[in-house]
C-alpha cells in the first residue's frame, strides 16, 4: 500500500517510454534494453532550463549594462543552485539559498528594465525556481512527519512552509524561498532506518520474483544484505537453490557504470580529458567517413558523448527512427564507417556507445595502433581480452575484488567475470514469474561486453560502489565529480525524470534489464513490451546523497512491482525515523 501511495504522490502524470532493443540478440538469445525513459520535470531539468533561459537573455545586445550585470549574477546563482543539487551530498539548504538570491536579483533586473517582455520572462523563471524550493521543503517536511519528528520542531517547520506558500501564491518566490530554506534543517532530526528499509523492500518484492538479492552500504560500509527465493527452481535443480547476496548474476546495463569507471580511471592516469576526441584510440584500420554536410567524422566525438549516449552513432532506419550500433565488433565498426549526423547528437540509449569503449580500451592503455609502426589490425577477441583483463586485474584489484594475478593462457584474474563463475556451478538461471519454467541458462558475454555482460554478486557490487565513491586512489575527487555530476555511466534526470532525483537530492543510479521473448509467458503478454517494464534480469544500483548505497539483483521477469530503480528510490525515501 505505502509504495503505491508514494509513487502516486511523487510521480504525478509521469509516463515512461521504452528505448529500442539492440539490433541483434545478446549471447543468451535475449535482448538488453534500456531503462524506461521519462521527460518529467524535476529540480535538475528545471535548474538547467532556467540557466539556459538566462543565457538566451544575456545574448541580447539591446539590454542596458546594469540589467545585463544583474542577469549575469542571477545566472551564476542559479547555476550554483544546480551545482549544489548535483553535488554528492546534495546541499539542499544551499540550493534554496541560491534560489532566493537569484530570484531577488531577477526582481532588481526587472525593475531596472523598460522591456515588458523581459519582465514577464523573469517573473516566469522566478516562479519556476520558487516551485523547486517549495517542493524541496514540502517533501522533506513530509518525510519528517512520517518519521515522527518532535511535534514542536514539526510545528515550527510547518509554520515556515505555510509562510513560504503564502508568499509564493502572491508572486514573491524570493521571499518564499527564505522561509523554505528554514524548513530544510529538519533533515538533521532524521536518521536512515535500516530495518525499516529491509521490511519495506521485502513488502514490495517478496512473492513477486523467482529470487532476488540485496546489499546495503552506509557511508561506505556494508550494513545489511539478504536474499529471497531461488536462483534455480525445481525444474532445473532438485532441490531448488536459494538466491543469496553472494551469488553472482549477469548485472546487464549496470555494466555501463563499471565501464565508465574503468575508462575514467584510465583517462585520469594518462592525462586524457573526457572532452578529448576519441580519434587517436579508434583502430587504425577502421574506415571513417569524410566530413561532409551533416555527416561528421566519429573521430571528432568525445569520450563524454559516448558515456552519455549522445554520440549520434547508429543513424536512422528507412522510417527515420533512431537505431543502435549493437554490442558486437563488426556492428560498431560499421557505425564508425557510416559516421554520425550532428542532428542526431542528442540522447539515444545505445549499448554500442559502451561497446565502443570496450574496443578502444586496448589503445587507451597503449596498444600498437599505427600502420607505419607495423601494427597489425586489431581483432575482436584482442580488444575483448584487453577490456576484460584491465577491468579484472586492475580496477577490481584496486577495489579488493580480484587478486590481480593473471591466469594464462586466458589472461583472466579471479573475481567477477564476463561469464558465470564455475565455482558457483550450476549458474543462476533467468525465469518468467510466476511460472518458473522455460528458464534461460546464462552464457559468456566476452565479445558483447562494455554495455552489459559482467557477473557480480550483490555483495561484490556493494564493494564496488563503496570504492567508487569513497576511495580517492581509484577516482580522484575531481574525476569523481566529473563522473557523478556529468552522469557518465549514470542515468541523467534529464532523460529519466524524477526517478533519478528524490527528497534528498540527486540519486545516481543505473538499472539493467534483459528480456527473453522466446520464454513461455502468460497469454497476450509480450516480455519486451514497455507495458510490463521489460523483465528478465532486473538489476539496479543506487548511490544516494545520504551516504546510503543499495544493490538489487532479480533473476526473474513479470513481477507486480514498478521499475526496480524506482522501487529503491521510493523505499529509501520512506525509510527514515527520528533521531
């Protein structure tokens, strides 16, 4: 009951659209699909939009110098609010303080201007910022009420919220924000309730999956983990095998966060920027188009564009619909040869962006990549081996997830891999819930990796998350900020609506979905249809600004619950109690 109520309150009118699947099936015979997209407004998109609107005004040559100076100051403070909301710890009090200053500066600029259109525009943008401040204060107060915070403290916060609402209603968002800022310290009276989180998540998921596993960190330390159900059912194993937090599963698109972290650590160590072109790292023998008209040379693309799905690669089909490059070597090579159109360089979820990073990794490391030096053309397996070896034996070794010892002739190290762990045989299978028949046996993803395919347990992913956020020897604070604030390998709120934001700020998350249309399913149901939020392997990691990190791995499809990352978001925001 609580989850349905919370979703209806937090996501009014939100609609989701499913991204396209890959052009070819994955190694298991299914399809890896992107998370459900949404263009619903949220603080990140609103703050970005206001900054863009101010930028447009600052380009006007007809505005007086005094007005431009005020607009410039207002733009700076709005951008500060955006930056504070995107910060790892999402300083909401600073967000609202910056909003108050920005809106008051709007008012000064409007009074100094004789342009009625500008005054109207500033009034509109000020109202948008006031709405953001109101939502942040009201949502935090709602959590405090549910947590049973001291009535006297609640009453003061209620009064401040009411005062802000009255000012907002009469068109004074700057004054309103000052009162909304006074509400937010009530967060200091809250504490994350780990037993409550477990109980609420079990209420949503128990009995709705074949099996699942969860791991929870707080401030970089594992604080809870559990499993439920089975990873192999009686039809495949007698007796059935329970699903535990130590059991590995194909994490699907969570792999993108892993690949992004691997590439960023490598770029950082070699002094390469995410905004540098990828041209020097493409295989030397790959054909590239001549830049002509709207077609651009893919070598001009940057690492950032690949990690944010804005490369434009893949082009369009005969009906002008965007299409992806797929996960295999030859498909990516063909995409590079075809080039990209500048008009297509907007968000389009494609596993091929991260598969291309897999291919290039050998050259970023320092492989032979020049015909004049006698370098041979790279082959598919070479690039895949280099990618697997570097992730396993370097990044995961630094995180304590691998011994870092190469095992010839396969050039692998112990630890998470691109295939099921032989030590855990038989492997975790994928099922349609509730029938638990017609399962899929997981396979080796070596030649399709980058955007998917790694096998981790919930406990191993929790350790990965802890090091990603708290170990400066892997990502420096500057590189981590680039990854987290630029949503490199994370789901950007601009594309996933309010699912990637919440009561406490910006939520870094990535989900994973594998769907299998060849499995027997209930009559009239399509496994890969958006209406059922494609199931197969449902995975998610979330790094909350509160210091809580959660891993969820589900090995079945079809359960009656919302998208898995949305579940974690809502349960997290509902699991607080008074100190």
